[in-house]
C-alpha cells in the first residue's frame, strides 16, 4: 500500500491534519489504535481558540460548530468568596469558542468518512521504518494481518503514550518534564451551567473550575490529590466540595445532578525536542503536554497542525522544503510560550502542598495584581484567547 502521508493517531491532531491535507489533494492514511467509538468517549477539552476554529473551517468541518458552539468574551477569576471578571473584548477583538473536543472529533470523523478518506482502526504494533531516508514506511497489524504502507512523510499524532516520539534517537531527544503534586477530578453533568462564563477559582481548599459544554451540560473540576481514587468521590461529595471552593453567589445557585462522567487526570508539563526527525514530524500531545488550567492542550495541537500542514503544502505544491526543515524550530517557539502560560495559570490558581506562608502571600498578590492591573489583564487575555500562529 502507498500514500503520501501516514498519520499515526486518529485524535483531533491527526484528523485535522488529515482533513486539511485532503482538501489540498494530498493523500493520507490515518492509523488509530482504538475504535472510533472509544475515541469519542474521551471527555477532554472544551475551550477553542480562534486559530483552531479557523482551521476547522478551512478543513470544511465547522458547520455544526457554528450552529452549536458558544462564544465567550471573558472569564471570571475567584479567590475564596470574592470574584472579578476579565473582559477579553476590552483587550483583543478575538473571543474563545466553547465546543467539546468530543464533538469536534466526531465532526472530523464524519467529514473524513463523507469524503471516503482512509482510516484504519484497531491497528496494533505500529513500527516506523527508514524515517531518516526519503522513502519511509510504516508497518502495523490490522485484523490479524501485517500491512506495510510506503509514504513520503509520517505525522506522529499519537498522543503522549504513542510510539512515534521514541523514533527520535535517545541521544538527540531532549525531554523536559514537570510533574504537579495534584490532579483534577472532573465531572460532566446534565445541569445548567452555574455561570455564563468560565469560573477559575483559587480557594483555601484548592482549585476549582466551573466550565460547560452547552446550556444543559456542565463540566466542573476540583483539585485533588495526584493519587486520589475516583471511588473515593460520590457525586454528593463532589458537589459539596465544589460548593466550598467557589464564591457563595455561585454555590447558592449551583444546579447539581447525577454525573454522567467522572474521572481524575494527573497534571504535568512536558516538551520533547526536537519535534522532527528526518521524515517524521510530531504534532500535539505526542510532543508536548500542558496542565489543563489554561485550556491549551488541544489548541497547541492545532497550532502544530497549522505549521505542519502549511509546510507539507509548500513541499507538494512548490517543491520547497524550507518550512518543513524549520518545522520543529517554528512550532517549539509557540509551544514554549504556551507552556509558560499554562504553568503560570496552574501555579497561580492551585494549592501546592509545599507552599509556605510566603508563597501563599505571593500567590495572593499575583491575583490582586491581575484584578487591578489592565496590563496584567491584557497579558492574560492575549494568552488565553490564543497567541498568533
Ligand atoms: P490525543 O487526543 O491523545 O490523540 C492521540 C490518538 O492517537 C492514538 N494512538 C495511536 N494510534 C495508533 N498507534 C499507536 N501506537 C497509538 N498510540 C496512541 C490514541 O488512541 C488517540 O486516539 O492527542 P492529540 O490528537 O494530539 O490531541 C491532544 C488533545 O487531546 C489534548 O491536548 C487535550 O485534550 C488537552 N485538554 C485541553 N485542551 C484544550 O485545548 N482545552 C481544554 O479545555 C482542555 N481541557 C484537556 C482538558 C485534557 C484533559 N485531560 C484528560 C488530560 C481537560 C482535561 C481534563
Ligand atoms: C473544560 O471545559 O473541560 C475545560 C475548560 C477550561 C480549562 C480546562 C478544561 O482550562
């Protein structure tokens, strides 16, 4: 079998890249380890930057998003019982869009199927060959058969536990990691969101976040121990803890109900350098992870896809490899700025077990500065709505 680009991983990065390539007449095969149904049960991101929305439009996969998403022009920060808003529109004329990663992924799968683009599910034992040559290939097992796909390029979009990254030899691969001493316990519930904007709360009991998917679907998180067990949390315990961490004004009107999904995610920052090796290009979580506090994971995956798609397009349409050669350098510049922002949001809003009274005072001062300074709010708004590509 032969194609132009093999895309390993059928998550949002792989699917978006596949669709953009398809629109440009570049042939790609997507290899996904799971089933489509499994991929669509993962509840993750919910806040999309304009750049990602633009890419979905370019890929022809934004129709449902335009009908069903919500636009947010600001966000709320709470500190114990106090809160203040940051109006993005005062500082930048770009809002963010609230639309679930699950729905976005579904739209991309539907689009891929409607144009008969090839996706192989349940693939096992993916092996990359000759990535440093001009004729790489990928071998894998599908339905008990081993297949080999010859290609021009390989896009490693297989998330943080994928195989692609490990094809960059250990002696040239630099991995930077920061593990946070807590996790997020998340609940999805068919209830009315407590507020029309997201509420990021720093409380003496730890961080909490009130988010949403639509008018009848809310997403809430509370900071928990990194090694906490989901069985320790009944729905009632979760709602009680959330109420204790958000201002009374929100707690008193919180609409609670049975959770339809409940999970714990550990928080970590991670970057792999370089993001390219020969004809292999990494995109999204395969190359970097951010803690979810700034809603940047999926959005940073999208900026990688933007750079890689444009570089591949330049190669196929003009035989010009300049942008491909610079892919890692270009993508990493933005990746590190987003790492900084996500680390800052996480440090400013969470309760760290090792924090001293001094650290807590500095954290409080940081939030007061954010409340009072237009310069600090402008910086937050620029980063939150998304740095330019
Ligand atoms: P994914 O989504 O992990 O997809 C990778 C795909 O590759 C497949 N795979 C393989 N396929 C073939 N062969 C192999 N050997 C394979 N190994 C793996 C996997 O099955 C999977 O389908 O990575 P991708 O596409 O790069 O997308 C990244 C995003 O999913 C991720 O960054 C975001 O979900 C992070 N994130 C958020 N990002 C945002 O931009 N805004 C948010 O509001 C936001 N909230 C979140 C989040 C992540 C969270 N968790 C669970 C960590 C909230 C949470 C709680
Ligand atoms: C979400 O809705 O899942 C969400 C929103 C904002 C974040 C993280 C997660 O910062």
